[in-house]
């Protein structure tokens, strides 16, 4: 099994990272559009949002397992301890939110008595009993954590650009897709 080199993540880790980045951004925009419209497109957005959320949950679990197996390249030795702590905390926040948000969505739908429909007629089982108050609480939490995820993603993007364009310290390159061979 290929292990990550001292300066780069594995190709599987990169594929998971960039695939999830695209899906997460799509989900954030779909979610905002979904709650902002009651047009005919609303049903389509909901039909996209639910299975994509479950797909992201599965990918997050796979990503965590791959990360535990392969680790990550070390941060640059010159990086100040405060920045190291922020990097670690922001990654933990990303992983926690990537797990929590889809689980809250699934729980919210369960509490609202709504199925999580995947492809065709495939439905996931409810994970919580029907309860209107719980539905309202979970809906609010799902929304607020989605905003938190958007903020953390923006910070992550800003840090990636800082490392890639200004510091050029190899941090961005460790996750950047490989060009040529």
C-alpha cells in the first residue's frame, strides 16, 4: 500500500479532498438556493441535496479512515506554534462539520417524518422518532452549522492561498493535484 511521502498526501487523499471540495461547495449553494426558493426548481434542489449529503457523509468517513491509515505530511518546521494549532483545529472543525451536518440533516428529516430518498425508490431508515420540536431544533442546527462550514471553508481556502501564493512553503503543494509525471 502506498504511504504518503514526507512532502505530499497520497493520490487517494488528494482525490477525496478535491472531490469533496467540489461537492461541499455545490451542497452549500444548493442548500442556500433550496431554502431561498419555492419555485418549481425547489423539488429538484431537495432531490439533489439529500443524496449528495449522504454521499458526503460516506466520503467523510472514508476520508477519515484513509487519513488515519496514511497520516499527513509534516507542517514546515518554521511554522509558528500558534499557526500549527490553528491548522490542526481548523482541520478538526472541517471533519467534525463534514460528519455532523449530514447526520443532522438525516436526523432532521427523520424527526419531520420525511424520508431520505436516494436513487429511485431507495430510502434510508429514520434515525430519530417523529417530533416536531426536535425537527425545528435540528433544522436550525443544520443551518447554523452549514454557515459555520462555509466560514471554515473560506478560512481553509484563504490559508491554502497564503501557503501557495505567498509563503510557498510546500503546504499547498502537498495537496495540489500532480501535474504531469
